[in-house]
């Protein structure tokens, strides 16, 4: 009878009470920009590679290579190791535990103790060498569901690490391109300040000669101070970006230097982007695996309503003399089995099951929100990129027109048909347009980087050209 009980418990081991897991369903739009939506599944393990290399900027490549020293990234790596260790520890509960005990002691008992009888030795030695085995039969899947939940949590931690890494890479690239464009813009503003100073001197000369009203002098002074203020403000922004990059690389901000190339690269524009690229987004994968972990926790909560079966065995030797410790008469052993179930807990287990179900519904809502947010970010990036391209074309035309106006002013000035002030004004107008053009180039590159981040990697790595 005992053997039949043991065998039935072992054969029924790992009968999971967790609901069959299915990825949460979502009603998604039919089209995504110009690409078609498709149901996504976690694909964050797909290689994203060094996506920033598509910009072909060696200074950016050098900075991205140092990102491993970021302290937030180091903390995320430690969290992943912690989750993997927790999974290994949980898996160990599926196997028997074995212990070995060795003891040797000399005892002196009281002659006045209870149950003492004449002739009983008061002083004696006791030597013990035993091994014991204990095992919990996973009859209702409590342990296996805990292992499955830990595995999902470890996978979620891996996805969280990938999400943080992609976020830091994109933040670094965006800061770099912003700094690159800002430095170009600041260079134009420095030239603008010089031209505004020339304009002010000409206006002062005209005012002293009675050829210009005082209002023109005031306006020239305002233009100069405004240009100086803009240039100084860009200096503050430049320092802040350098300090932000230093923080990303785990370096002190003091004395940190960032080299940037002179030429701002052109972002790649993709007219059709399939939504399957979103499968690579690690935050979506992490959210989905949190749902899976919560699903297994429901099985753990349900298993609490059923008996818990434990088996144990112990054996070894015990003797008062070391010389005959390992001998047949010194043998000892014990076998046992137990089953325990709670019969009254004032609704505790029901509450824990409802808590697990509520947690599952919470993770489902978080997953759906993550997916919706991912689509919003891609749509925002695509919309921004499209609008910025229109602005870029318009501003480029403005620069071309300003250049032509300067050429005409130079022609008229050399021919004596216009004063030098008209020439300086044309130079100022060109510098203003070039400054705005540089700022717009930085915004275009930032939008390009944000699109890569929103897609979970470079579109080129998804097969789109």
C-alpha cells in the first residue's frame, strides 16, 4: 500500500494547475504608415548590431564603444545575473536535497535524572555518521510553476537589459548629433556677432552724419545683443550636452571632451516600414514575459488548495566506539512520507489566488499599453521625420536664396550701386539662415535616431532599404 502511494505521487508529479498561457490579444490597426501591421511575437533576441555605424561617423563609433562603462547598464547586468541565479535556485527545488552529518561527543548524564536506574552508565561516547534525503513531490505543479515564473522573470530581465542598452545607445547618438549641429550653429552665430558689430559701427557713422535716425541705431544695438545672447545660450547648451555624454559613459563631467565631426550626416529616410520590426523591441518582449510569469503564479496560488507531499530517508551508523562505527550492528535507517493540507485559513488562499489573477490582469494591461505606446512612438517619429524633411527643403531653399542675395549685394557694392551696409546685411541674413539650417539638421538626425529606438533597431537590419 505504501509503495502504491509513493508511485502514484511520483507519477502525478508536475500536474500544473496554471491556466494554459496565451499571448494577450490586441485589436491593431490595419496599416502602419505605409507598412502593413502584423501580429508580433517576442523577437528581442534578434541581433540589432551596431546600428549607429550606418551614420559612418568615427567619433560616434568611438563614443558608443565606451558605453559599457555606464553605471545604469552595469546595474542592469547585475539584475540579470540576480534573476538568473534566482532561476537556478528555483530549479534546484525540483530535485532531492541530500545532507551528510558526522558527530562525535562525550556525554555525562545526571544520576538524579528521571528514569535513571541502577547500573546505567553516566559517562559514555556517541559517534554518529548519517546521510539524509528529502524530496517534495511536485504533484500539483507548485514547484514547476515557480520555476516557469522564474524563467519568465529572467527572460524579462534580459529584455530589460536590452531595452536599457538600446535606450542608452540612442540617447548617446541623439546627444552627439545635437552637439554636432549645435557647434556648427554656434560657429555661424559667432560670425553673425562679428557682422552685427560691423553693422552697428556703420549705423553709428550714419547716425553721426545725420543720415540715419536714432531708431536705426537702437535697432542695430538690439540685433547685436540678441546675436550675442543666442551665441552665449548655445554655449550653455553645448556644455550641458558634453556633461550629459560624460554621464552616459560613466565619466566625471569635469574636463570631459567630446570630439565631433564637422559634417552632419544625412539620415536615411524609409517610406515603408513593416510593423514586424516592432517584434525586436525589448520592452514589448519584457512586458509579454511579465504576463507569462504572472500566469504561472496563478498555478502556484491554486496549488495551495491541495496537499503537499514530502518524502524523506535517512541512514547511517551510530556507535559508542569508533572502532565498530562502520559495522552492521551500528546501522540505522528511517523512511517516511507525509502529506499536509490546510483545512481552514479564513479565506487566505482564496485571497492569494484572487491577488494572483489581479496581478495577471495588470500585466496584460501593461503589455497592451506597451504595444500601443510602441506604435505611437513609431508614428510620432515617422510624422516628425516627414515634417522635418519638408522644413529641411524649405530652409535649404532659404539658404540658397540668401546666398544669391549676398552675391547680388556683392555685385552692387563692387559696382558702387549700394553702400557697404547693404552687403553686411546680406551677409547677416545668410548667416542667420545657415544657423537655422544647422539646427534643423540636428533635429533631423535626432528624429532619425528616435525612429531607430522606436523600432527596436535599425530599419536596415530588418531588410528595408
